[in-house]
């Protein structure tokens, strides 16, 4: 902009400048919404036709986050809209035509009842994301069957994707304080260890989850000491000395991929056998010891598969398996999340070392990289009218009628 033009621009009244900016924001917002609409359609098609199976991704949302460089939460919104686009044709059209934002349609797609498309399509034209969220919340939900509150309970919920399990424990006060004291003492011990060890500033500080795991392991160790035949985190593997065949202790014969997966990073008790007879006494080995793990955690930070970033429960994977003479040392080890570790040993992705020149490919042999697909646009933006956004008025909730599902015949 020339100096003269800049002076001219500055001479306009602030209110006019703001109006001009609002005009441009409306234009860009309309285009952005339409682009999100097209993204949603593409993701819906990839999902419907199962095209992402070969990418090594744990979910379609993970693929979206990776390839677009957006957050996991925003990727979930894209996927929610994609998966319910057929249930909400009018709302999704609003997105495609630039009138509604991804977040507005996302709130509806994530929680609104079936058959409410018309209701919310009208409301979304004027309501903010927060107002839509409240409107969806006001929908009558089927009453969960009231059950008498038990005094204590333990429940387990496996979340979507099955990567995490949520345990909910309710204890009477005495047991709860016993648990708290034990948990706290493990946390204190872990923190003391952490402080005593030489470590970088950015190494993860032990938290409540680590303390809980430590508590469980300690309990288990005691149990094993009391009943030596009871197994704990140790996997007992029977390896035939002449053939690469292994069986879990008292378990079924393991497939090649399962055996390699299990023995990659585990506390293993390996029994060498020939013709079904034990020839080597059991030796318990931790394939990657604590100090080595620290080195790997410092180097890799998270699962090394591009686009993953998972940091919990990582396994130390042998690039060349120890059965094949691979060494348990940093250049032959990388950290993998359990999901990608299993994927690799099943052959869904390949990981080739050494660790400092890692190559990860998907099932089709394409090399994976962490970068998103974003690049400078080469086509004009979508031709849609400007989007001025919701009214931003205070909602009058006492006049609002929530969506009521139509009565069913049964
Ligand atoms: Zn492995
Ligand atoms: Zn991973």
C-alpha cells in the first residue's frame, strides 16, 4: 500500500474501517464455511468407502487431524458432521453454502436427536455455538433407569477407539482414605525418584496415574511372592530352540506376529525347549530396562509413527527383532504406541531403521510423513455469499421450545 493510500485509509472514520473489515470477514467466513462443507463431504466419502484402512491411522478422526493439521477435537467435529450428514441434510447444506459454521453444525451433529434437522436448521441461522449447545441440552432425553445408589462400586467403561478405559470406583470413607494414603505414598516415592535421577527439565513429571500404576504393580509383586505360580505382568513364553515357534505358558500356540509383538518389549520369562522339553531354565528379562527407556523417551517423545503423537503406554519396539539378532540398544529401538506396535507386527505398516533414519510406510508402501497436506491454494475460493454469522442477540430461553421427538407408535 502506498503512503498516500495508507494516509487515506487512516483518514477514514474508525467505524467505516470496521465496517469494511466486517464486510471482508463475512466474505471470508462464507468461503471458509463452504470449504469446511467440502472437507466434510470428502471425509464422509473416505469413511463410507473405508478408503483410510491402509493409512495405519487409528481412526478417521486421527487421519483428519493429521492430514489437515487441525486439533484432535476439531477433527472429531468434522467427523461427527460427516457421519451424520444424511441425518441433517439442511444443516449440512447450510455449511456447504457458507451460511453455517462447522462448529455450529458440529454441536448439532454430535448430540441432537434424529429427525431434528428442520428444527435446528432454522435455529442455527440465528444462534451462536453456545446457544445451540444449550438448545441441544434442553432436548428431553430418555430417563436413565433410576437405580438405587450402591454404597460402593467399581465400573469400567471402554471409550471410543478402545485406547483408554475409564474406571470409576466408589469407596466407603475408611477404604477411601486407605487408598488415598497408599496412592499418595507411591506418588511421593515416584517424585523422590524423579528428583534423584539425572534428567532433563522436560522429562515427564510423575503424576497420579503413574502412582496408581505403581501401586497396582507393588500389589501384584506381593501377590507373586506369596504365590509363586501366580503370574503377573510377566509373560511366560515357550520358545522352541530349533524352530521359531513360541507358545504362551499354558496358552495356545502364538502366531508369528503375536509372538514378536509380545516379546518386543515385555517382562518376559523365556523358556527354551527342544522337542517339547525345557533345555534352558527360565530367565526373566526386561527387554528394555528403565535407563534405556529414559533415553528412548527423551529422544522419541511419543509414538514415532507420523501423525500419531501418542505418549501413554509406549512400547520399545526392536527394529530388528531380538529373535533375529537385533540388539537392545537405542539405534535398534523406537517407541510405539500399543496400537501402532500391533499394526506393525500385523504388517499393516512397516517401520524400517536405524532409529535415526526411520522410514514408516503404510500398507500400500507409501512413505508417511508428519506434515499436513496444506499448501497454497491453486483454485479460486468457493463462490458463496458472505456469511454475517449469528445475530449475537441474548437468547430468550423462556420462549424457546426444545426439539421434541415425534411420538412413536409403540
Ligand atoms: Zn515390536
Ligand atoms: Zn502410534
